[in-house]
C-alpha cells in the first residue's frame, strides 16, 4: 500500500509536513481506564492553560485558517478538526469518548493542537492519497448522511474509490472510522509551519510509546514533505 501527497499542494503551501503512523494488530476491544485518564488529563490541562480568547487565535490553530484561505476553503464554515475539538473543550461541552484507540490519538492531538485522524486500513480500497479532488469522488460523512460528489479542486484524503476526509482535515467519512473491531489503522499527523518536522517526530514518538503500551500491535512511521511525497507500507 502507498500513501502519497500531490506535489501541487507544496506549490501553495511549501512548509506542509505530514507525519504518519500505521499501527497493525492492535486490540481495541476492551475499555482502557489508563487511556480515559490520559484524555481527561489532557482536557483539564487545556482548560487550565489556554490563554487565548478564541480557539482559532492559538498559534498552532491560526495557521489552519490561513492555509485554508490559500486553498480556497472557508475556515469559519469548514474549521479544521483541531479547531473544532479545541472549541468543544473551551466551551465546556462534553468531549466524546469513542473507543480506546480514538480516545488515545484524540488526547495526543489535543495535547499538541495538531489535527490527527484515524483510518481503518481494512476498509481502504487501493492506496491513500492527499490530493485535489477530480470531481467524481463520492463521500458519505461519518455518522451517516447524504452521499455526495466532492467538488473538483477540493483538497481531500482519499483512497482509490472515494473521499476519506473532506477539506483536508475537516470531516471524515463513515466507512473507515475506527471502531472496536479495528485492528489496523493509518493515522496522519498534519503539521504546518517551521515546527513541522520536529513536531511530527515528537508526536510519532509518543504514539510509538502509547499505542503498544495500551493496545499492543506493531507500528510503522514516516514523515512526508515536499522533499519526500510518498511512502510504501504494508498491513
């Protein structure tokens, strides 16, 4: 299997860095008190130490508004996943607990204020791409909803048959969400700016520590940028 980034993205945003972790053979079937505590501590820490009035004013989140603008995406209409998560925490709304694997990478995402998702590799058809839509690709939003065709030119994560995440890091599809049955998962780590490689490496190290510790399995990682736009991996 291959993960690749369309070269044209780096013409618009040359400093994009995409880390990735592939976890194989994880056991996501049992509740984890340790992961629950980890997520709760991350949320409490954010509430206590977040000094900005609005989530989008944070220097780790604001660049997503700027990047979306350069891509022709409305950051207010389609906020990045990390902005949406931070808003939920800061408003005091209940933070969703999904399953141990999702809760784990959500806690890491919130800790570093970096968008991260999880895609069940056993549902993927062909390869995974971060590219501009060609105008034929279908999308069904997570949680259900109308099946649509994604507009041409929208930046998406996709496999060879359909869109996995619309507007880069806005909304994921239904088919590849991580569930209790998920054993093999692809986790992209989307980073902007000069902190890119250092931040991606740090998050990868944390996932290499936390996932095997609590969920077992074996891991593979890579970091992609304009110098390296694709990588091969196996399930």
